[in-house]
C-alpha cells in the first residue's frame, strides 16, 4: 500500500505535535535544570524555524487567496510569532534554574497552544478548501526546513540570534 505524500498542513501539524511533546518533557524535567535548558533550546529553535517557514512560505501563498476576516487570521498569526520570538529572546543567556525561565516557558506554551488552536481549527480548514497544491507546498516546506535546520546547526551557539541559548547551570558549591 502506497503512503500518501504529506501536505504542508500535515507537516505543520507534525511540527505542532513535536513542540507540544517538548513542552511536556520540559515540565517533567522540573528538577533537572540542565535537561530543561536543553529542552528550552530545542523549543526555541523548533518554534523559530516553524515561524520562519510559515512566514516565508505558507502565509504569503495563503494570504493571496483569502480575504476579509480570513486574511486577518494570517495577520494575527504573524503578530503572535513576534510575541513568541520576544519570549524566546527573553530567555537567551539565562540560567535555566531561574524562575523567570520557567515563567517564559509557561507563557510561551500558552501562546503556542492558542496559536495552534487557531491554525488547526480555523485557518487550516479554510486553506484546505482553496484548491492550492498543498503537496507541492509540503515538499517546499521540507526543503526549507532542512535548509534552516542545517543553518542553525552550523552556527556556533553564540551566533544563534534566533534560537535560545539558555546559560549552562553551574554545579552547586557543595557538589564541587
């Protein structure tokens, strides 16, 4: 049996599930600040790449096909991405054990949940009715995602302005 080629909507939903899992892991790792720092970094990078894909590939194509209130969904989503980037930037360079990092991740999760709910319940069903070649867009998304991931992986951590760099947690004096 041949498997169906994923559409861009399938791939965006898969990104949503991936980030939800990372948030869940972050919450479970509450006593392991090193692991939380790593997860916060992964969340930041995944969200940054996802937002870039939506803003450069998905939203422009969809915006050309929508009008009125439907087009407003794209504008709102773009503003939400700006807020997400601000929250990610607010965590850069901070100790993962600091309560403010926990607060940033909590608020980031709430924003992401709201954003995902609007996309999956309102925007995606409208897009599926537009008659766009969603499989071709999915193929372009995979290429762009690979390119963005490779670029992020090739940068030294200190140069990654768009991904979170939570400071390493030093061992307590009693453990040295």
